[in-house]
C-alpha cells in the first residue's frame, strides 16, 4: 500500500473568504473522485486549524501502489481540481510512502 500525502499553502494575499470558498470547492471535487476511480482505497481532505502552522490543506490518500497514485494524479477530474486551486497557492508539498 502507498500513502499519498499532499500539503497546500495559500498565498498571503488571498483573503479569508476566498480561502474558505476555494478550499471547500477543492475538497468537494476531490472527495467526488472515489466514486469515479475504484483504485482509491481511502481519501480525505482536511483543513489546518492550527494558525501557528504554515500549511492550509492536507490531502491524504491510500492506494495499492505508486502506479495507482499516478493514475489518480492524471485523472482529468483530479487535474481540474488541482488546476483550479493552483492560482491561489504559494506552496505544495507531497510525500508518497509505503505502509
């Protein structure tokens, strides 16, 4: 199994209302993917509640292998969700590890 963890950070100039709107849209679009891709074993999106930390959104998925992560990453609906969020970001970090 592979755990796919991605962290996102909004740009400092993005206002709170826009952050809330965009993170909720992103979560809804990502959480719709398990019904479209049966290779997703589990998937969750959470929002940071600790204002002392620098990351705003965490996505965590579980897949059978790294090839399945790549299929998920290249799936058109995933690509669209990521592309819509990207203009508001100044940081993204990803780790894929075996569990």
